[in-house]
C-alpha cells in the first residue's frame, strides 16, 4: 500500500495483508504450520540473534497471525502488536515486561470480573500486587501510586456496566508518575474509541469479542503506541537493561519504539508460550473486515433496547452511556463519538431472583458467558461471571445481585425488545408469586 492515509473501512480490510507470494491468493492463507526452513546457517543465526526479522517457530511468529497483529496495530494507531491466545493472556503479556516480584499496578474497580480475579488472586503467584481504585476518584488513584507501581490499568468502556473511563484524566496522572497507561479496548474496539489519542501507552484486546464478532475464535492482542520511554526511570529493566538470554542485548536501546513489541515476541511468547492459533487469527481477520458495519448496527440496536428498558416499570436503572440520562453520556462524545458500544447492564426491581428468572425466560437472547457476538447475549453477572467476587466487589464492578448484563447483537431491534418485554412480564409474575 502507498503512503496515502487510508480510512478505517479500507484499513480493516487491507492493513497487513498482501497477495500470497507463492500462489497469488488474495485472502490471507491459514499457515497451519509449526516451523520454517532457514536459508542457511547464517540466516538461522541472524534470526535467533534478533538481527533479522523472520519466522522460526509458530510460538513466536506465524504468517497468518502476523497479518492480524499488523492489522490491529494499524487500526489502533500503534507501531506494533503481539497476538496471543486470549484476552487474559494479553493482560499477562502487557504486564510481564513491566512487573517484578514486589511491584504493584493500579487498576480500576470497574473491570470484567475475570480480570479482577486474575489480578487479585492468580497474579499473587508472580509476586505482583494489584491496587484497585475507583477511577472516578482521581485523588485516590494518585494516592495509590508509589515507588513500586509499574502501570495503571483500565477499560475504555467497562464490562459489564458500560462505564466510560475519563482516559485523559487518568493518563495525566500516569504520566506524572512516569508510568504507562494500559487500556483494555475490547468493549469499544478501535472503531469506537482510540485510546492512544487520549494518552494510553498500551492497548489490550480480547479479540474473541467484537474484533472476531462471530463467536468462533479465542484470541488476545497487545498493541504498543511506541512513544513511552522505557529507559527514563530505571523502573523497567526488562526493556532497558541487558538481557542475559540474548547476550546482553538491551531491547529499548536496540529496537527503540518497537522495543515492547520485540520483547513480547522474543521473550514473553518464547517463554510463556501463549501463542494464538493461525486458524483463530484467520477467523478474526474475516471478522475485522466488517467491524465498522457491525459496530454501527450494534450501537444503534443497543440504544433502542436501552431506551425501552429505561421506560419499563420492572427496571430500576439502565447503565448504557449512550442514554442522555447517563452520567457518562458527555464522555461518549469525547471518547466514543461513533457510539457507546453495545454492552450495558440494567437493574431489576425484583433483585437477584428476578435476574435469575429473566435469563431463564428469554428465547432470542442467548444465556452465555461471552460478549461482542453478532447474536444478542444475556447473563446475570452475580450468579456467573462475577460469582467469585465478594458482594462489595460485585457492586464496585457494577454487578450487584439485581444486575443483568446485555450484549446487544445485530438482529432486528424490535425482535430483541419483544423478547425482553415478554421475559420481563414472566419475571414480574414470578417475583409477585414469591
């Protein structure tokens, strides 16, 4: 492609992809392959020394996965990206080069329940500490940062409640402390939100969700903006100091703005091994080709459904930031001008029992633990995705006992509303009977 600045709709189809040089195939092939032949011994040595970029083993790089990485990096406006096996793997990959035993990172309380569990429990085995803070309290965020803090983490549009983070304000605090801001952009996608334009340094994705869009393929992605100075403070020795496994190579000194990306491939994937399967990358590439079209429909449907729920007598509240009544509606115009995505929650006046009854009463909505599908999905968070959390943590994450999460698909909005209307009527009757 030329130096012309292409639009999003063009890039979501073409970025990173070229006709296959061997066959002329226009669609990116599935390189279902583990290892690659070296030209000669000198070529092999150059690859292993990181003196030449190429393919060695698919745990590190795979041609199909490489196209996906370049496409997502382009759509996000980053300099490089590393694909991995899942969104959870992406969070490990983002933090691994930054953290060490005894270090901490500060994370928003408004996160996916699985992320809260991963951060609060599993990361303890690495000796990493997470400090959860409500990012609406910027003073508390600033206070939580100390000399051992290595990153700040949030979601652009939080799952499950659709809360929109004030990225510029959070970024200002992170930059003052000399720390990278990591933003999970899964719920928004780069079509709706561009975190790098608002101060983020790293973006993570569960590509399983909207980027794939068809509920077929697990995957994750870490994208680097390429502007953070990893050598400025001495806090990130994995990137700034000599690496023993590469004969003293300094990643930041050697690779500059691509240091984080090269470390992710050459060390994190090499040693932790959470690579993405080429078939999954292929399916995700197909999904991304229609990302903008799908997100427009997702957002339009979500607004109609949210308006219906807001007016329903059985509903106590609706959290969709696309509604004028939302306290975060103004932020949508700043950070997500094309729409507030299609994930949000609503509270039932009948509480926990009503939530359980509702998910058992819908027909068109699918009751399952996923989001970002072309199909509309429903789940009662307190009994499923946030079940392992304490009641206090559930409420802090926007997943209290009365809360139901919706992921609105691209079906006919009137059909979705009719399904919810019928199920809510059944819920009201069941609660009254109790």
